[in-house]
C-alpha cells in the first residue's frame, strides 16, 4: 500500500483502524538465495537494494531481537560526510547523496533534516585538524566551512563562546548539508520496501551456527527457528559481528565497546542545528518532540552489556552544561547504551572473507547511521555480484594485512 | 562503574583509577612472525562475548599493568592476577 494524501484521508474515515501491517512476518523458508544476518538499518537496506537493483528477492533478513533494536534504534542520528580521506568521502558522500531523496524512494517519511552539523574546535590541535579536513573536503567536492566563534554562536545561539571556560570554542567546522533523520523510520522504511519486494524479514530468529560443506563454503545457517539453507551469507551484525564470524572460524579486527546516549525532557525549540565536540565527547541536537538528544563517549573496555558506566554520561553532561548553560537545570529522561564494533582505523569493513559465500559489513563503530543508505547500496552490489564496486573496494578486510588503512582514527578519534 | 581489585595494591578501587589495556596474553614476536601472524598480532582480536582475559593498568594508583578475567555480558569480574601469571582456569 502506498502512503498518500488519499490513503490518509481514507484511513481517517475508519478511525485509522484499518492500516495494514507494514511488512510481512513469515516463517522462514528452507532455502534462500541469500541470508542477511542482522535487521538493523544496514542489513535491511542491503536486502532492499538487492531486491530492487539486482533482482534478487529470495532473501531473508534474520534478526535475533526486533528489527532496528540494535544500534540503529539507539543512535543519535547525526548525518554528515566531512571525513578526511578520499575513500571515506566516497562511501559517506555516496550515502549523503541518497539521504535527500530517501523519503520519496521508500514512500516513507524518514524525516531527513539537513539543519547543519557544526563540529567545535576547542584547542589548537582541533583547529589545525578541522582546517585540514575543510581543505580535503573541498577538493573532493564535499561541503565544509570554517566558522569563527562568533559565527558559530550565530549559527547556534545557545552556544557559550566565553573565552575563559574550560572548553573554550576557538571556531568550528560547519557542514550545512549535514543533519539528522528519524532512526526508526529508516529501519521501518527499508523493512517495508524490502518486504514488499519479496524479502522475508524474520524477527526473534538468532543465528547460532554457520554451516559449511567439505570445501569450506557456506551451505546455510542454524537458527533458533531451525536450519535454513543458502550459498550466500551477509553478516551485518554490528557489535556482535565477532561472535557471528567466529561461527565460521574467523577472527576479526574488531573490538566491541558500549556507547551511551541520553535524552532530556522536552523543550520548546532552542537548538536549530547539530553540535558536536569530539574533544569532550558531547554531541547534541533537538528532536522534533523537543527533547535534547545527547551523545556521550565510549566506555573504555570491551563489553556486550548494552549499558555502560555512569561516569561516562556524567562527564559528557558536565561539558554540555558548560557549552550550553541553558541546559544546566534540565532533567534527563533516559540514558542507554549500544554496542559499537570499532576497527583499528575507525573505518568500516565491506568485504568478502576467506570463507567462500561469506560476506561482512561491519566496523561502523560510533558513526554508521549516517552511512545506512550508501552502505546497504554498495553491500547489495557486493553480495549480488561477488565483487566490491569502487566505493566499497577500499574497505576490504585485506587492508589490515596490506597496510592500506583508511585511517580516520588519527584525525578525529571519533566519528559520530 | 566497575570495581576492580588491583593485585599489587591488594585493594578494590573504582574503575576511574584504571586504564583498559586490551586483550591479554598476546605474544609479540616481530622477528619470528609471518606476515599473517604479525597482522593478527597488530589488528585482530578475540573480542569475546563471555569470559575475556584483558589487561588493565592501575593508572592513578601503583601504575602497574595486571590482567583481569571479566564476563563481557554481565561485566562481572571473575579474577584479577599479576602480569606474567597464567590465566586462571575458569571459575
Ligand atoms: C549511542 C549511540 C550513538 C550513535 N550515534 C551515531 C550518530 O550520531 N551518527 C551516526 O552516524 N552513527 C551513530 N552511531 C552508530 C550507529 O548507530 C551504527 O553505526 C549503525 O546504526 C549500525 O547499523 P547496523 O544496521 O549495522 O547495526 P544494528 O542496528 O546494531 O543492527 C545489527 C543487528 O544484528 C542483530 N544480530 C546480532 N547478532 C545476531 C545473530 N547472531 N543473529 C541474528 N541477528 C543478530 C542485532 O540484534 C541487531 O539488530 C551511534 C551508536 C550508538 C550506540
Ligand atoms: Zn595498584
């Protein structure tokens, strides 16, 4: 069913009680042409583009919990593409080009809001690094510009630019085309679109083992809903990627850390943009409901607990109170954690693996929501054809052996 | 916040006194390692879901490195032990 003014009016007549389910919830078939492990935004987008652009619709997306319940539904939704290296500009830039048209593409309002993302520079090093980013981005045709402290305050009037505070603002890098989107809607929109094209989305279905033949090639998966045969598996399991890959005997260049976020009680509109501070690990924007959405830093140790230490959130809030004095008496409503899969170079992995038929899309760490459409799009190509396209190619697993890292870690350390 | 027992100070102290040092018991042998082994040493990790042997440093205490067995799902610490000691058998 297509959402439109007409369908809205028709459903209004019946008190909105007759809206159909937005995706099917079938029992698994015995065989699929491809199986995606993980129904986060990236896995669902992969399935959607496989069906739509490669005509491969006999695909199942298996999810151990509920779709979008992993990092997709836990993130602070910052979207930008002003990364340092060309390879990163390639993949994040590709995603950024898909965002503006995504609601139309999916016939589903993903609430993409390019309200501008401003990265604060607090010290000399930040300033040098951001200026270097700005020059690199401009060469690649990616918008990014330098603001003085006064210009930064004009762009975000609640920002404190007093020179005598603990984290003074020395300037900012602004990407005007950056912004936010509604995380759940992205997962739901791709789920609905994929399901309508024939993809089976199977929730509450945990992959427990990867089955292989004598040559080592994959032949299927064992799940909590039984065995399912396939010759192609795409693992898109974010924080649990190492666990799933170990089922095929593979070790990964990944460590899983908790990353926390919070939302405040709702306010009238006070913040017209997104503000990020990598130096103090504070990321803030205002949701359409009025809550301030606040991202914190990662906890310092490997964990799968989906929580984290309170001292991490507290140090972020201390910095937020100083940078935005208006927030100092605000109550926080909720605090949660997700488990992010970080790579040594802080860039993702979109790759074939040494196991025939096994592919992986992971390592998005603290900053993969922004890449959802682009990641799904290029990973669908990799799964369908067996070869990466030129956007995905630099993100092969093999780079850790060859030394061709895409090192975004030195530049920013974090990448929300 | 974790409460961590430092095996040198023999005291339980809050996590903020410590710094995490990654997976424990990795052997660094650049002279002997093949390219594969060296890649593995530099970048690949077990990233265990369950009981994980890891290094910690009592950064603002005695300053020393030690090892710790922790369940990465519950974050409960099963044991801490001095650097150089073998991994205790699972409790
Ligand atoms: C607090 C927080 C803030 C963030 N802020 C931002 C931000 O502002 N901007 C940004 O770009 N990114 C941000 N990120 C990162 C972003 O959320 C992730 O990179 C992105 O959502 C990853 O999407 P995904 O689909 O790969 O993973 P997920 O949404 O985590 O999906 C993976 C799915 O795999 C499932 N799964 C795992 N194991 C199995 C199994 N064995 N069988 C079946 N299913 C399995 C999981 O249940 C999960 O649903 C943030 C993350 C967190 C936690
Ligand atoms: Zn000590």
